[in-house]
DNA sequence: GTCTATATTCGGATAGAC
DNA sequence: GTCTATCCGAATATAGAC
C-alpha cells in the first residue's frame, strides 16, 4: 500500500471515531506510521486529507448500499436488506457523523461527499418504492420520496439512539419499527 | 441572571453549535462575558460545566416534547404534533448531537442526560401507540416499542439528512414519510 | 468572587537538511 | 520523499493578588 493510501485510510478511521475537529494531523501520522514531513509532502494539510478520506468513504458506502438495494426479491425485500444489513451500530455511520461537524458543513469540499451520498441513497430507495407501487406490490398511498427519506432517517437516527444508550438495541428497534410500518403497505 | 446561569446558558449554546470537543473554556467565558477566574470559581472545569449544561438542555427538551405529546386529539394527532413541531432544523438537536461525541459518550456523567432523554421519549411515544391500539384508533399489527423508536429515529436522522443537504427539506420529507406510514395504521 | 499572570501541552503548520 | 527543527497560537488549567 502506498503512503498516500495509508494516510487516507488512517484519516478515514480517525474521522469515523473522533470526527473532524477531534482529529489532529499528528494523530493521523502516528496511526499511519508516517512522518510529519511525509504527510505534508503528499497532502496540503488537514482539510485536503479529510476531503480525500471522505470521498473514499462515500464511494465505499455507496457501493455497499447499492448491493443491498439490488438484492434479489421485491422492493420490500431490498429495502429490508438495506435496513437489516449487519452494522457496527455503536460506531455509527462514517458519513452521517460528519453532518454534525460545523467545520465539515461549512466547507463545500468536505460537505459534498456527504450530501451526494444521501442524495443518491434517498433517490435510489424512492425509485424502489415507486417501482413496487407500479408493480402492485406496494399500496399506492404513500409518497415514494418522503418514504425514502424516512427510511434513510431511521438508520441515521437509529445510530444516534444506540450511541446515546450505549447499546445497539434502540437501533434494532427502530429498524423493526420501520419495517413493521412498511410491511403494512404490502398488498400481497 | 446569576453568573452561573450565564455560564450554563453559554455552554448550552456552544455545545449545540460546536459540540463538546469544539467548545473551549475560553470561548464559553467570552460568550458569557465572564472572566477566567470566575468560571473556575463556579465550576471545576469544562466537564463539570458541560454536565450542568446538558442536564439543563435535557430538562428543557423533555418539557417541550411532553407538551407536544399531550396535545389534544388522538394518539396519531399527538405524535404528529411532535413530528411537525416547528424546529430550527439546520441547527440539529441539542441532545442528539452529543451522541456523536466520543468524549461525551465515554463519560457517564455526560452521557446520562442524553440517554435518559431518549429513553423517556421512546417510552412516552410507545405508550401513546399502545393506547391508540387499545382504543381501536390504530391497527394492532405494529409493535409500540419498535414504532416509537422508529419515530424518534426519524427526527434524529432527519436532522442528519438536512444538515448534510444544507437545507431543511430532507427533514420535512422524512417527517411526512413517517406520518404517511403511520396514517395507514389508522382504523378510522 | 473576580482578576491577572504563568505553565504545559497540543494543533497545525513551515523550513530546510538529507 | 522523508526527517528534524522550529514557530505561533489555542486549549485547559493553576496560583496568588485584590
């Protein structure tokens, strides 16, 4: 692995754990086993490195979610596959976490991967809901866009509840709750 | 207002905006218009002050939510009142935000108000759902505890989506989505 | 109770040698 | 490309005067 890659991966890990404000260049260097000069040779500074790390995390997350949402089965099955995916719940979401950091939100370069990830995710789930309705699998009563936003919000909010509680259970409850409400839309 | 109160209110405001890691004692002093020595006379340090601020925020939040959830009308109406309450969406949740901060989660004194707020909120909403089912207003199919967790998660996740997007709309979509799914449970 | 002075470490980087 | 030296301000206090 290249020095750049190790720096990016270390930054991904530290941003996930400590957030942007809580992650120092020195901590990144130590985690990556890379010297000061080396880091500043490859990257302009902390914001530059964070931007690279966030772009990579966004790409990876999208890949995983895309797979869940194209799983075999009905629209409901695919959304359930996304919601039920095995997660490290107490760690939270690598991307969603960044939405809380004012320095990330204030910098368009840093916010862009976060915004795009959620835009894509909501749109993809809305598409599935709409397809399910057209296919007659889901009742036509609910709005696909709104429903998709609710599904994504349940996951992001589930992380918040779980971390607040110090245990994964509230996340799992929220997911079951969402699936219970969604199941009532099935026409079968 | 006493010096203590001004310090607590300033800490509440700064924790909301910048989080725990991002809030310095100096910033608190300046925001409160209080000197260094004065702050350390009244509080042992940053964690002590933050604990006082979080306890107060938790108490206030609970008061507001309790009012929504006891509004006139059916169980659905009360949950809708909670979900639709006018919020400063892009600022996020004063309490939920803390769940992302590792230093808050690691300190039992700081985590307690956060955990208790969400425990109470989920329990109160679960109670409403169960009452609605018993009264025949809501279909008996969904689990009250799980549904309540989903409702609270939609709000917390809605904040994440809105901040990521830089606009309030995704929050409002998520709320409408949740209400749409919940409305389908009404037997009327 | 409040103020000013002082201390230590960290954050975030630049400079220049190798 | 990588290393070490150096810089300046901020974070988080403690000490002691008023």
